[in-house]
């Protein structure tokens, strides 16, 4: 019997290579983190449709969301919504149905990636039906979770969607694991800014709610007066909330006296109804003007400390004082309680991180039976730009440790800031001594300062 490829026999036509798909796979494999969502969406569109795509991965701390498509979805989707949807997957690789995304219920399908606990979410407009690879069902008919589809074309579609998603999720995991120092610095800056904004809003709303509760519970007000006070306070808080962003964004510098007076105004309703006598010691009128971010942080820290102190039932008086030494804003907040304020509480930890974000220091002195005395130092000048330290050949983590060391942090504070153990900090410090050619912390700090690290 003659072979099909033997002379005289025509060779069968080779199948055409799926060039668009191969190009899409190559683009995902080569994508930087900033473009991986857009490239994955381009690759998935022929198989899934949809108007927006969101990737949620906690490994990429600076930008846990990677988004592409409809701006109404990508600009409004929240981490809380994505976390709730991830929980609804309940161990299934694929889920479809209606979920709260970007502020309202939407038709979605979601795929998980167990190695990093990441999820992919594809949203659909109300009038569209999702192309669900596992079942072909409309997500609007109710949520379903499938481990796999039946035989036929849907199996191929599901397998292709799963392959492309696994490729993108694995690529994200790989890029984060091998991230260069510049990415780590950017990621930490993004995380710090997110923490700053969250802390500011938490402090602002905590003050508002505490003030409303204090007015409602005040024994000096009858029902009508309490309702009127609560209504007035709520209206003022709403106006303050709407103008807060513009006010803080536009404020580049603020005289220290007016910044302190604004603090007094912010706290006046709380001090009026809170049952605690708050004494304000004003800063010098000729004190140096405060950068906008320092003024905002200072007020937020004092608000947070005051709320924490007022939670102690035995506290009757609190004194807050601002001062300046030409280079720093010096804040002192003291109560007359029994010294039982917990320095390890979540609220105090949040304030510590906020102070550290501005290269400041917060010292907590708890004196049992005599009260709590808290001192905060906020530098008025931004940290100097790092000088040329390339010759030291420091790893990214070693550079972070050196920067905190140069800022005057002790091992425990460095460990808390970087979420590592004190033993790990000591290991990095020993490596720094060796690479910098020094024998003590003071020598390392002096050398770091000479290169612009502060």
C-alpha cells in the first residue's frame, strides 16, 4: 500500500495555525503588570464576551486590582466586593450568577486561581447574556458553580478560558516574586497612600459618630434638644465630608496657628457632649508653617488619640499641645486616666503607621495610676532623595531596613513596619554593617545620612 506522502499522492492540507490565539498568548506571557489585564481581556473576548474584566490578587499589594474595560465598572469596583465574591466561589474553579460589583448587582462570571488565591471577574451589561464556558447558562438566572462542562465545544471553550486565565495569573505571581527594587518601592508607596487615606476617613467618621452618640446620650439635653443637636451635627458632618477632599488637596501650606484652630473647631462638638474636659495649648504664633500633609496628619492623629483616650471610663481631662522646634511639629496628648490605654490596640497601631508614613515618631508613656502621655514628632521637611547607594549592592529589603535605620527606628519598629521578625531585622543589619564597612548602628546611620537617606 502506497504511503500518502509517496510520489504520486497529494499530501493532506495542514490545518491553519491559530495565529490570533498564539499572538494573544504571547502578549499575555510578555505583558508587564500594568498591561496584563488589558491583554487578558483582548484574548478572552472571543470566548467570553463581557464589558469589563477585573483581576484581584493580594500578592500584588500595591495594586491588588488589575482592570480593563467599562470605566463604570473598573472605576468603582471595590476590594470588599471582590473579597465577598471570592468567598462565594467556595472552592469551585468557576462561578456564574449575579453579584454586587461596582456598587450594584451585575451579571458576572468568576474564575479562581488557587496557587495565589486570585480571582478573575468578567462583568456583563444588563441586556447581554454571558457566554459561560462551563454551562452556557445566563448568570442572571441564579448563581451556579461548575467544575467542568459536558462534552463538545463548550469543553473546548472552558478549557481555553481556563488556560488563558491560568497563564495570566501565573505570570502575575511570577512578576511579583521577581519584582525589582523599583517595583517594590512603588508598591510600598501605593500601599502607604492607601493606608493614609483609609486612616483619615476612619478617623473622620469615628469622630462624627462619637459626636452624634455623645449628643444623643447627653443628660443635659431633652429629647427635642438632642434631636436638634444631632440633626445639626449630621448636617455639618455631611458638608465637611463633601468639602474635605478639596480642602486637603488644595492646601499646600498652612500656618501652624490656623491648623491648630481648625483642630479645635473639628473637636468642639465632641468636647461639648463627650463628658471630657479637653484643654488646648496653642503653638507659638510665629511657628513655621505646616506642609498640607503634615497639618492633615496632625489633626487626624490628635483626633484618633482623643477618641482612644475617651474610651477609658475613668478619663475626665485630656490636654493636647502643639509646639515647633523649626524642623518638626511636636504634639503632646495626655490624659488623667489610670494609664490603661493599650498601645497595642488596632486604633493605636493605625496611628503609629500614619506617623511612620511621614517619617515621624510616636512615643507612648503609660504610667499606671497617673495617666497616658503620648508624644508625636512630625518632620516638616520631606525626606531627602536617596543618594547613590548602588556601590553598596544592597538587596531591596536591605535598602528598606537601612532607610528605617537612618530614620532613627529601632529593631522592633523596623520589624513592625516591614512585617518581619526582629531576628530577620538583626540579620539584615549585620549584612548592612558588612556591606557598608561599619561596626555600629551610629556609623551606619551617619553614612546613610551622608548619601541622602533620611
